[in-house]
């Protein structure tokens, strides 16, 4: 057994999120500009390189792998990558292989994902209204996503819906979305919008709907119990006593969750971001490419990067001025 990856604040790194592409078939307004410029394909890690990289992390103690993007299911041949990762589930080295998707391609891949060992997935969906869906995703079609969700449930995949809370947009759907998830036996997590990418300060603040407000609205209809469970991430949970439903809240801006952070993020070009909210990163592509036959050099580069993991992020909306804003888009690091 190799030594675990422990950062300078004694946090063990057991969770790797991997963005396998920066491309997407949607253009969600809080995530991308419409004429988004994408990376040249040659800069991307090949699927074989992604396999070597993920396997190196797994050997160093990573037990959960989340595949994200951009939209992971639009990467060509992506199922062959999932199939390669199955061996780590089979060997017991990996506890969970999962993905975050916009759902547009699920109708094609749901069964293959299940066969590869995926059991739970996150599907991002902010509204159940067709026109609003088209507005927020710019290019997406709600029907296609709902068809994908049906296919995923039929294949046996457990679904968690991730909805970004947007002021004046999906506020009025709070109860509809909650009831819809309950009726379909899906979990639900609300995400506070984060200052990622350069998309205009005023818009961003206008879009911000504090989850504390959302919680207060839920409390008007349900009895809420705060749950203590933690996942090492920014999510907090509460239970609606009337239905038994568990609702997650990801509030990176109103709470500091960094003390228990167990994760790092790899971009599709092999940059490792030790914190979603900081610019610091380590290039792992060079050690991966230069030392194809010397895994030791890659291991050293990973260990060195983890030693640089910062204590936390600096997002702060509290004075209606965005400090700690990132110029990088979420599709680059993977949400
Ligand atoms: N395309 C996939 C999807 O949409 O699920 C995976 C990548 S996407 C970048 C991952 C998550 O990040 C999605 O749930 C999306 O809603 C969220 N996201 C994107 N931009 C965000 C922002 N500025 N603030 C909060 N969440 C954001
Ligand atoms: Fe694409 Fe996901 Fe970003 Fe929407 S949130 S544009 S689906 S990467």
C-alpha cells in the first residue's frame, strides 16, 4: 500500500473529479457564453492518458471518481473510458464511479453506464418548464433530458437532480420541483450560483438566490430537520418530515465548508486544481506525457501538488461586491 495523499491541513484526498471535455451541447447562461471558445483537441488528454492519470490517483488512495465536464457524455468514445475504470471497481480499489451530466445523452448511454458499474448519477436540471429550460440552457431541449432520466431510471441508476437556484427564475418552481423529485424517487440538491467565468458582475448578483431564503420558503410548507451527515463536500442536508425527502444544499458562498474538503479536480488538459475557488493549479500533463514509462514521476508530481492544496476559497458576496471571483469557467474545472 502506498502512503495516502494528505494535504498540509491534514485532509486526506480520496475524491477526484475529472473533467473529460470542456465542450458541451448546452450553453447554460450561468456557465458559458454563447460563442464559447473551446480548447484545441490536441491539448486534451486522450482517453488512454485519462485512464493512466485516474489509475495513478486511485493507487494513491482515491476511492471516488466523478466524471464531469463540459458535458462528459459528448466526448467521443467516452464509454470506453468508463469501461476501463470498471476494473478498479471490480478490484475493490474504487468505491464509486459516477458522473454529473446535463442528461441530454442519457437516453443513449444509461444502460452502458450501468453495465460499467455506475450506480448513481447527478443530473443538472433547473426548471420543468420547456420554455424556461430553453432559455436557461440556450440550446437544450427539456423533452430529451426527461427521456434520458426515464432511461436512466429504467436502467437502474439512482438519480440526484442538481438545480442551480436562480432569483426570479426557478423560485416559483421550488415546490413543483421538490414534489416532482419525490414522486420519481430522486434526490434533490440546490446549488447557489457561483462567480465563475467572466459573465458580468451585475447579472451575477441579480441571479443570486440565497439558499437560506429557499429554506425559509420550504419551511412554510414542510417541517424541516437538519441532518448532520457530511460528505466532505459543500453539501448540507435537511429532511422534509412530511415526505421523508432529503434535500441537499450547496452553499459555497454563505458557509465555509473547506475544513473537511477531501477533493481535487482534474481538467481535461491535465491541470490539477486543488481548490475550486483558487487559481493555483499544477500541470500533471507534462509529467504524464514525459514519463510514460516511469509512473514514479507522475506520483511525485501528484504528491507535490497535494502539498499545495490551500486552506480554502475566498468567494464572498456579502458586500454586494464579488470578491474572490474566478475568471475560469465551471466547464473548465468541472462543476
Ligand atoms: N454538463 C454537466 C452538467 O451540467 O451537469 C457537468 C458539468 S457542469 C459545469 C456541473 C454543474 O455545475 C452543473 O450542475 C451546473 O449547474 C453547475 N454550474 C455551472 N456553472 C455554475 C455556476 N456559475 N454556479 C453554480 N453552479 C454552476
Ligand atoms: Fe454545459 Fe453543464 Fe455548463 Fe450547462 S452547466 S453549459 S450543461 S457544462
